[in-house]
C-alpha cells in the first residue's frame, strides 16, 4: 500500500533528520530548552482502531523542568497528507519542540519506493 509506505517514510525521515523536509510548519516552544531530549523510546504499534487511522509516534515533551514521554496514538488520516511527528530541533544550543502536524504528500520525491527515476 503506497500510502502506508509514504507514512512510514515520512515518520522515519522526521525522526532521523535534524532538519526534515517538513519546513514552515508546526508550533515550537519559544524559549528553547538547554538540554537535549533523551533518545526515542521504542513502542510497538498496536493495530489501528479502524480503517483510515494513522499512527502518530510518541515523543518527549517538556514538563516544567524535565522531559516526560508522551505515548504514541492513532489519529484519523487525511487523504493526500502524511503525519509529520512531533520532534525537537536544535537552534543556537537550545532545543525547540515542533508539534506533530499534517503535511501534504509530495509525489515524485520518492526514495526507492517503486518510482522509476
């Protein structure tokens, strides 16, 4: 299923890259945190509650003076969009949270998922 491959690729790209392809979106914490978030926590993905739901992976959230893990959850999918997970980006030695959000799928920017050229 191409949509599933696209979503998995989007999740992996957002989690692996410091500056993923999802620019100009999301909400970030303005002040920034001087301490990097801990490594991601592996969570097994449960079966979807119904057709059309997309897995939004867990992430570290800042709670007053420490990071807390927010468990992954299912969100209802949007045709033509992929879920860009919550992530932390470092700018000038401080970490800023960018909220998960929907990104329009970019067809033709495939990374070896059956595209010809």
